C-alpha cells in the first residue's frame, strides 16, 4: 500500500504545476475512482479541512495519505509529493535564472499560465460537484464564489459565514 501511495504521489508531484490543488482532478480519479480508497464526498471534506487549516495547500495530501494508510501513509504521501517537485524546481531554477528575461522564458511562462488556470478551474469544478450535494450547499458555493469575485472582502469572512451557515444547518 505504501509503495502504491509513493508512486502515485510522486507522479502527481511532477504534475503539480501551480501547486497541489492543480492535481486534484488526477488525485481524485486515482484515490476515489481507481483505487476506491474513499468516497468523493470524503475526498472533498478532507480537502476542505486542509484548506481551512493554516498552512500550505499541500496539507490535503497529508490528510489523504493519513486516511488511506494511517500515519505511515501521511508521511509517505507528503514526502513523495514534495520531494520530486522540490528536486525538479531546484534543478530547473538555476537554468530559469540564467536565461533571464529572454524570449524563451517569456514563451514558457506564457504557456504555463493558461495550463495552470485550466488545472485550477478543473479542480474547482470537481470540488463543487462533490461538495454541492443539495440546493443549500450549492447555494453556499455559488454565494461564496460570487462574493469572492464581486467584493474585496478577505476570504476569512467567507469562511466564517460558511461555518455559521453550517452550524445553522444550511450547508
């Protein structure tokens, strides 16, 4: 089990362009659809819990590993998700700095932006699909998205409002 986790999260690490959240569709497919280690709703809940906690969004990987194989699973998932991408970033970082503000660098950066945005959009759609299971949770998701896009309020206001809505049974 730990070897399967190591291979899975090591591979996902190299695909994490834009951070851990950009790999959510592939992660969900592997964890929920292919291996049946948890339900889609549980996947979404664990991701939500990780996002509510202070710290990097890679905490979701730790929670997934923990749910799948306990403390060893959490350690393996986190380590194998972080190590390959850190090594790659270190290896590429020197070249990236050396090529400076060249056309090649601008072309690569311009190509990565829409890829990252598309991966993040896919992750958002996946989470809404799995989390908005009735009209109340769908309304909450739409309201938070609209409020975030339309106002300059700090995201903690929306988190507090969502927590309040959940306490009142509206989420």
